[in-house]
C-alpha cells in the first residue's frame, strides 16, 4: 500500500494532479479534501461503496460539476474545468456508463457523431479510414464499420465508445464501470481494450465494483470512503485489505473466509508434516 495521496511516485510530472478537492451540494458533503495523481501510461482504478463519491469526482473531472474547493492541475498547470467542452479541449475524455450511443446509426457514424468530417458534405471515405485505423490500433473485434450499434454486443459497444473518445487525442480517459453487465468474454475484450489504451501512453481512470477486473488492469487502486481518500493499493492487494478500506470494517465475510482457509492449511500441515 502507498500513501493516502494516490501518488505514483518517481514517475515525473503527473498528467492529472488533484489537491484538496471538495464538493458540497447544499449541506451535503459529497467529497472532502481529495488528493489524486495519475501519470501517462497508467491505469488507476477508483473504487468504493455506493455513495463514496466516485461518480461525483468523475463528473468534476468531466466538467459536469465544479468543485467547491481545491485545485486541479493538468499537464503541469492549474486548470478550471468550467464545462464538459473545457475538459475535452484540455484533453480529458469521459466514457460514461450509459455510453450515449445512437442505436440506429452504424459504427462510423457513432464514432464521428458531432465531429463529422467534411465542410460542405460528409467525407465518408475519410471517416471510414480514420475509424478503421482507430479500431485496428485498439485490436477491436468489430465485424463491420457499417454495422448498426443495435446489432453489437456490450463489449463491442464499449469499444465504439472508447474509440470515439480517442478522436480528439486526449491525454486522460475516464471510464465509468466499463465492464458492468458484461459476460466473461465481453469483459475480457474490454480489459484488453484498456490495455491497448494504456499502451498508447494515455492516463486512465477506471471506476469499477469488480475487484477481479480492477486487479487485471490497474497499476494502482484508489479507495474512496464517505467522500474521502481511504487508501491507495497496488493490484496485488488482498481482498481483505480492499474490502476493509472500502467498508471501514476489519472483520467481514472475506476476512473470516481467509482466516478459515489459513486455519485449514495449518491443520493440514500439522497432520501431514
């Protein structure tokens, strides 16, 4: 486990640096004094129970909410994320859980939605080439660029949404529950996709409730509890450590199960020296 600030340590200037970020909604404090750093080519998983403040923090980084206090530094300078357009222009792309894809449009149209190529008429060829290049770089499993989104699997839809987020060449991508409600094969597809994004040198923040998915791709795991930092872990942290940090309880079903297993292992060693 590292310190409570979420620092990568020894990796140069972080792409994103948060200090003292707080957010109040009237009398309700959603976030209190949050510190976080994310470096290029690093995946940081943001975990916590419902109501821990994960979504609020992501919406602040996406420019949806404004912090009540604290500073945000991006690529070495302090910035203000006044709205989603400001976040995008700086190089922060967000893929929300609902993906915001148009079911009746094909893959190319969804990737370029709102950013179509062509001054007077759509340049379908240029858009198709760019879309194919992006998907190929991500090793995406999309059967055809002209498939409608409605015909795609959950993993393929995530792929389209992430490819769309890469169009403006961001430096940081925020992924909100990218593997939620996906099957085993589709989850593996999306986790591979996150690896490809990391290999492009981007910083990634991923919200997830699935600890197996988190361990598979995260370099560091940042725990929020009741709107505060509650620990930073490496991906080899035990379930007991993570659950304790998330719930604030040192005694729970996970720890009891691990204690039973240790007892059984010890008993087996005594019986069979």
